[in-house]
C-alpha cells in the first residue's frame, strides 16, 4: 500500500513491504536503484514487483546451463534479475530502446551520442535486411534517438555525460546486456557495431575530423575483438 508519511521507505511503500524487497535484493545499491526506477515507472505495488522478481529469478536460474551465463554470486543474480524485469518493460515500451542497449553492449560503454549512429541512417537502404526495422529510425531522426535514450534513462539503465552531451551505461549493466544475448543476437549486434563505427569515421576534410576520431577510438577498440573472433 502506498503511503506518504514517516513510515515509508526509499521505495515510497509501507515499511514492511519495503523491508521485504530490500532483503530480497540483499541491500545491493544497483539492485535497489533498479527496483526503485521500475516501481516509479510502472506504479505497481511492491508485492507485485516481488512476484515478478521471483518469476524472473526462476527463469534466470533455468537458463544458466542452456545459455552459458554463470552467475557466481548471489549479488550477481540479484542485479541481473532486476535488470531483466526492467529490460522487458523497456522492450514493451520501445523496441528500438531495447535493441539500442544490446547494440551498445558491443560498443564501448561510455560516450554514446547521436552522431555515432547518424551515418547508419544514411546507409539503411543498402543494408536494410541486416539493420532490420529499428536502427534506421533512431539513426535518421534525433528525436527518436532521444526518445529511446529517455526510456533507458527512466529505468536507470543509462546516465547523461553532461560535458559531451552524450550518454554512458554502468560497466556491469554493459556486461549484462552482452551476456543476455543469444547466439544469433550476438552475431547481428556485433556486426552492426563494427558497421556503425566504420560508417561514423569522418572524412579528413570534415571540420570535426580529429575530435570525432578521438571519440570513436574506444568504440573501435571494442569492435576490434569482434573482427578477430
């Protein structure tokens, strides 16, 4: 039950419910923040969230042997479970946002900006089959890109980088977003990552050539391992 007095906790819920959820999440800051973001966005009660958590936990445990995603510690499983709940909510709201997160996992976790994807929007007619239907939209329309980012931000999956007018994702979220992909997804998104970075390389005659090259370097280094694989 939602209440608004001194008897509420950080989730804005009755203390008994909040304490149960806090204990379930093992008090981990990342998991607590993720659960709080989901509760703010979905406006469901803590009891319902706990049900979702338990369902997702069982699914995660069942997938370990099949998917080769060993989660060695309880803390890992706690945050992975909360992220999976949020990821499904993001995908239900904005497919491009969910796919952007998976593509981002194949790039560097820092400095995602619209210009990195913009050239992909120009190339979409040539590689429509590989890009499918989601990337051309956010790559050719900055408002769509910002809309996708906003959905990810609302679930605490990405953060602003004010000085660069770009975005970053936590290293652990970045790792998680890569490991939740199946074999086919990894092939598609790693290929897309390499293509996106290649297309974004500016011509030497462009005014911002040097600065863009510097921003692209960490992404290119991340992609290098996909070309070697």
